[in-house]
């Protein structure tokens, strides 16, 4: 019974984290669009990065909410692979 309660708590925390990250991510996306329209590419990129980070947190939270500890770990591993790719792309962009 204790284990079931713990799993339910992890799921609730994951769902809450996912919802919060979605809200912050959406706001960052709107800010990114605003800065882009104003011609401030640096801030637009920064807000875009915040949006990407919040999306990753949301995905990990959803992993915990839907798949417990295993789902959360799998989601985190997937997001780590995504970020490695993004870092490589950024490196290539600045190296060119």
C-alpha cells in the first residue's frame, strides 16, 4: 500500500511540474516572438532556449506522471539526447 501511495505522489508531482513548465514555456515562446518582432535576436534566442528547456521539463514530468519512475527516467534520457543534439547544432552554428 505504501508503494502505491508513493507512485501516486510521484505521478501527481510529475503532472504538476509538467503543467507549470508548459505555462512558463508558453510565456517564454510569446516573449521570444515579441523580441524577434522588435529585432532583438539575442533575447529572442534566449527566450527560445527557455521555451525549449521548459518543454524538456514538461516532457520529463509527463514521463513521471504516466510511467512512474521508469517513465521519468526514460523521458529524461530522451531529453538528454535531444539537448546533446541541440548543443552540437549550436556549436556548428557558431563555428561557421
